[in-house]
C-alpha cells in the first residue's frame, strides 16, 4: 500500500476539525497552559481517534460509496486498497488511541471506548434517520470533553466542557448538512436519509443556518461564563463572522466545509487561550 493511498484513506487533514476543540477543552479545564507531554499525548490520541473514525466510515460505507459517482473513487470501492489493509489501518489507529489514552491517565483509558461507540454507530444512522448529521456532530462533540477529561482526570465540574461540546455538536451537524447537499439526489435514489434528501437543499441550508445560530449562542454562553475577557472579544466576533461566511459560501462546498471550518476551529481555540490567560 502506497503512502499516498494511505493518506487519502485516513484524511489526516480532517484532524484539523477536532484538534483545536480538544485543546480548547484542555485549556479551559486547566485555566491556562498545559504541559508539552500532555499536549503531545493528546495530539497522538487525536490522530489515532480520527484514523479509527475515518477507517470505520470507509469500511462501513464501502458498498454505498461504490454506487455514488462522487465517492466511487475512494480507495476501497476503487480497489486501490484491500479490506485487510483497511482493517490494518483501523487496528493501528486503535493501538495509537488506546496507548495514548493510557499514558494520559487510566481514567481516560476507562472512558476511551465511548467515542469509539459513536464512531461505529453514526455511519449507520443515514440508513434509517435524517438525524444522522447529529451523529457526526456528536462524534466531534466529544473532542472538548476529551480535552477536559485529559486535564482533570475526572468528570467533576464538567459543565464548561459540556457547553463547549454542545457548541461543537451543533456546529459540526450544521456543516455536515452543507456537505450532504453534494449527495442530495444520490441519497434519494439510494433510499438513504439526510436532511437535504428529505427536505431539499434550500430548506436544508436554512436548518443548517439555524443550527449555526444556536451554536453561536452556545459559544456566547462559553464566553460569558468561562472566558470573560475583553481581549478575546474580537476572536468571538471573527468566529461569528466565519459561521455567517460558511452560509454565504454554501454553494462552494469545498470552501465552506473544509477551509472555513478549519480556520473557525483554531479561532475558537485562540479565543479560549486568550480568554483564560489574559483575564
């Protein structure tokens, strides 16, 4: 298996969505900085978890992907990767994830199967409910909670992490709806459930916009209750503008889905860092 094939399969760049939210949860929990050791282990755990999530998604959806012109070029349906190779990638991701969780702390290892259960379940949701987008959102919504627990090694005083997770879930569900507009017709033909297939693109984009408005309200709550720093206020404004821009550019899905969202995650992380270090 070629390295280029492996990298396309796991889409390591998608870690840019989860990584800033993991570190946002960690910095919020710490009330400041964290050690380089913990940061490195969190990075490894994030890469492992994202590898598992993408591998599961590609394995579970391989037959669906084969019949969709947009996804038929993916490694498994196109035959560039064999099933045993995909399973090997999955196992490698699991090993990296579990070892990193154990090195962070035994409490993290005990709770580490929870995100994995979500990763297994949400690819199946599109087969029976248009709420599948919230499964994707919940999967990434675990990221701030993972960062919080990595620092605290407990579930005590978890509310700030929960509010940040609520924002993440709504944000991701909203942009997953935008992404799903690419497959609106295919999903209808294949009897798959998505909000664009169920309600049509215009209504789906309005629902996505509502979710992002609610997400920004959750971010305002995070700012008001846990950041409370005027120095971070411009970053809150930029986050709101990027959420708006995502919908203004919704017809350019590559721009709206990947580029704007990748920047937005790091803006939120910067807001948390500035907010907890410069009260």
